[in-house]
C-alpha cells in the first residue's frame, strides 16, 4: 500500500533551532522521519563497524574517517543543518569534540541513535553533551497519526483494530490493497517470531548476558499480565536461577520505562503504578511465547490468531485511552474499583471517567461509570460500537473516535 504516516514529532523537531538528539529503539521510524520530513543539508550514517557514509544523490557513499572528520569540522562552522545517524558509533572522543565545537558552531546538528542505553548516558551528569542537545524520543506511532491516515483506507472499527499494531512502522509493509484485519494479523504473526527477539536483543546489546536475561524475563512476565513489581518478582522466582526482590524488579522496570519499552500508569488515589509493555507487537510475541511456546515450535496461525483475539479488547482499550488522553492533554490513571478502564486527570483533578467496550456496553457498565463520575465529579465517557442514549453520558462510536483523531471533535467542549 506504500502508506506514509506523518508524525507529530516532525513539528517538534522542526520547531527546535539548536542541536537535537533523536533517540528510540530500532524500527520506530527515526531515520525515515528525518529523511522524509525534515530539511537537511548533509546526512551522514555510521555503520556498526565505524565506517562513515555520506548521503549523495539519494544513495549512501563510503568516505574515509579522516575525510569525515575534516568535513564535519568545517561544516559545523557553517549555517547549515547536519544529520549524523547512529553517531554514538563514532566513540567518546567524538562526543568531546562536539562539546568543544558547540560554542563556535553555526550549524543545526541532528544526532540520531538507536542505542537506548547510550541515550541515557547522554543526559547523565558527566556527559559531554548534557545541556547542549535537546533529547526527543521517537516511539511507536502516535494514535492520532495512525488513526487519521488509516481511516482513509478502512472502515472506522477496522481502522482502530488495525491501528493497534500498525503503530509499529515496520508492520506497515503488511497493509497491502484489499487486506482486512484478520489477514493483517496473520501476516504479522508469521513475521514477528523472528523480528521481536532481534529487536529486544539489540536493545540490551550493551549489557552483559545476565542482565539481558533479567530484562527479557521481566518483559515476559509483564506480557502475561504481571503488572506490579511484586507480582513480577514472584513469577520470576520460579523461572530464574537467582532470586530478585520486588525492589530489584522495580529498578529494572524503571529502566525499561525510561527506554520506552514499558509504560506505567498510576493507580488513581494510590501511590503505586501498574506496568504494561508499550508495544502491542512485543507484548503479543512474548504472550504467545509464554503461553504456547510460540518461539520454540511451529504452531498453526489459526491457533495463534485465536489467542491474539483474546488480547485485542485490551489493546483496543489502551489505544482509545491513550488517544483520548493525548487530545485532552490529560494523564490516564487506572482504578481497581469496579474495573473502570481509565480516569483522565489534569493537574490532579479528574476530568473524565472512561469505559471502552469492544462491542456493546451492558446496563451495569453504564451504571458503574455514571456512579463513579458523579462521585469524583468528572464527566463519563463510554466508547462502544453503538451510541448510548443515556443522559449525562458522552457516547463515542468508532466513527466519533476517527473524528477526534482528525481534530473534528473537541472533547473538552462537550
């Protein structure tokens, strides 16, 4: 289908005049975003080997390192925009050089890295680049962007279902003309068996093997529904040779959150968080691996698709809640009482209580959300396939969600 998704990050990047650090795990579209949506004068790419390539006539050409060093010294003095992709592979001395060059530089420099641990080091107290670059993390595609574009090709409900996984740029290749949600899921399931382990392995390539095993074990635990550090620690005690305390697990989960692999949601009126994997693609891979041994044996796509569909309502809920939080500039909170899907707050004040139904809501769903909304003085929102005719309830259908993504409906004015 050749779908190109304009990204909200483009506006942020283009609005910053100084030096920028673009970071995020591999395959989130960082390079594609810069090369297609950001104007630049020079573009360099650094290979794993340390070899440097320059983009000329839309192709990368190898140049000697000493030639690159001479060029970059000269170009940083010019009023141009320079991109260095995977710049961290140039080594620590190059970071010191950039630090020393910033004072006299007239150039706008855009640095890109897929090394999440290196990105963390850059904002550490002793980093030579601390304070001279503005870090921008590029994660999976914003729900507003993916829903807005896919709504041109699919019916509203199918748009939302496909958007769950199509937020991963590398999965957009499976959206060919005439494909439906089931076929898209099937193509994805066949491919991610090899893709996800490679992605996760590269995230932790700078860590030793023992730490990598801990991180991956934590990711697996979260994928099967262990959302609290204490629950993860209990689960890991049965599969790791070492015992990890709840505090240890919390530390690792904090790092995973900073890296954008895990997201956390505060529990309303409580002092703790619930943790989920940020990417449904990574989540479904490890869920299937833990439940079915999908990573070690051949399992029919029919069985895999059946298990995936059990998780779709949960992913659907996450997508909708994230979209509503972004368009209202609110923070989503979980609430354990009555299993309400989300409370959206601004400056600690509840604005909306949200219930997302993959199908149609029952009378008890409507009652519980109205009761809670009245109790905490917020507006109730029910997202479902059909309109809910209930006084005082904001009823949103998939068609309405599409309009919200396009900016045609303002929830704050409802």
